């Protein structure tokens, strides 16, 4: 069923379950957050890549981290469900910000345990070789979206993953990406080893739409 929610377009992909921290300073988005606080605490983050994409993620406002004297604020939200835009409305009647009529995408949980175990194994190997093992914790129930967040996907690749509504397809996509970049990680590790052996040591833009 189509639903209309406020829209906060960004040049990023927010995955379901992901924590999103935002600095709010534009008048339209300050108004959006104020309205969201009085309503359902939800808004949409559609992906902007050169132009507005058809897909995005509904997020739930979880915390106002800081309010500044000039009205700006830092907020934290958590990704909930993937949606597809049916009609983009810019601006919403009587508002500074845009909204959209959306439909939520059904998330089909048809993942394979074998693929999941292989994905985690390859991730652990990748992090170990990239010297990042101590910085990332791989829990028993780590999700495909969580793994995707830490393997260096481009915004285009992350957007492609977001549009996949079958867990099995997401598993295969993430696994393929890890296997594809592994040789490069191995190459960098070898370069570091050689350098060490030689004794050398070596942080939302406003969008127009």
C-alpha cells in the first residue's frame, strides 16, 4: 500500500539496520525533523546519484544528539525498510521539504546458510589481511547489509545491493565483491611487507532536485 513520507535525499545508501548520523542545517530539513518529531519519527532517505533514484530506505529518528544555538542539530536515525518511490512531491503542500508516495519492498528471506558461512569466512580473511580485524567485530548473526557496510562498496554498488529483495541474491553479490577485491588486498599486504623489510615506515552536501 502506498504511503507518503517526508524525503531527505542524500548522496549515500542507508541500509536497513544501519545507524545514520546527520548534521542538519538547511531550513527545509530543520523543518522536516521538527515535523518528524511531532509525528511518527520516520522519514525517507532516497539515494541521489547524479539524479534522484527510485529506491531508498525509510529511517526512524532515534535521537537528537545535539542542538546548536543557531538552530542546527545533530541527529541519529536507524534504517528500517527499503522503499520504491511511486510519486515524488517537491515540495509537500505547505512545507519547505519534499515528500514521496512510496511502496515498501518485500524482503524475501531465502538466504542460504552455506553462503552465509562462506561470506563470513571470506570477510574474516579479508579483514585479517587488511589489518582491520581489531576494528570490526563479526558477530554470529551479522547481516548481509552489515557486511556490505564495511567492504568498501561504491555508492553505485551499494544502491544495486539495496534494490535486491532476495537475501540469497544479496549474499551472492556481497561474496562476489569480497572475492573480487581480495587479490588487491593481498597485493597491498605484500607491498607493506616489502617496505617494512627495507626499513621504511610510512572526514551532506545540499542537493538540487
